[in-house]
C-alpha cells in the first residue's frame, strides 16, 4: 500500500532537486520561557524569508523542515535574560524523518556571568533527507524557568539554506 505522505515528500524532493538554494530565515518577536536543565526547542513566530515552505509560524514552529534532499548550512542565535546562576547553552538538533534519530550539532554551553545577559550562536553543516528537520534548542540550569530574551536590538534568529 502506498503511503501518500511519503510519496508527496519524494515528489516534492524531485521537483525541487534542480532549483539551487532552498531554505528560510525566521525570527522571534517575544520572550520564551525555557525550563530548568532541559534542551528545549525555541519557537519562531515570524519569517524574514521562506523560499520553500520549510517553516510554519503556528504548527511545529520550532522546526525548519527539508523539502529536498541535500546538505544545508544551519545557523541560529538567541539571548538569555540576566541571571548569574548556572549555565546557558544553545545547539542545533537534527531529527530524521525516517526513524526519528536525533543528533545535536554546534552544542555550546557557557557559565552565566555576573547577571549579564548572554548571547549565543550555533552553526552546522547538516546532511538532510526529505522530511528531516532541525530545531534551535536552548538550555539553562538556573534552578527555575528562564526566558530567551527579546528587545528591538536582540531577537532570536534561525536559518537554513541548501548548498549541495
């Protein structure tokens, strides 16, 4: 029996295979609370550019999904509100469409510093199949919830573009 969702994703991959770079650039215009001591996907509610429909602002808005097989440059950044306790982290989590295997890329964890805001970025070159997705994930262990910050000069961004 044919799985229509799989067939659709394969056809989409073949259709877009020769179009060159595909991808998107999204950002967040509000704070997001991140729970203590857990890697949490950051949601993005605005799109600067979405060439191929790899992001949805309301459904699974933490994800950038590959609609074509290839190698992607993935990059993101986020800032943490001031808090001098614990550590802050950022990474790119790749989840395979088939099997759901997860891999963390560009994982960076730093100590909080004297109640100053901390801004982190992460980048990776990720080989993706049709339907695979990446998420920008934040981590903190301050002992309670802590916000990813937002101000007009400091917003979280997440982008990917197919390069091969």
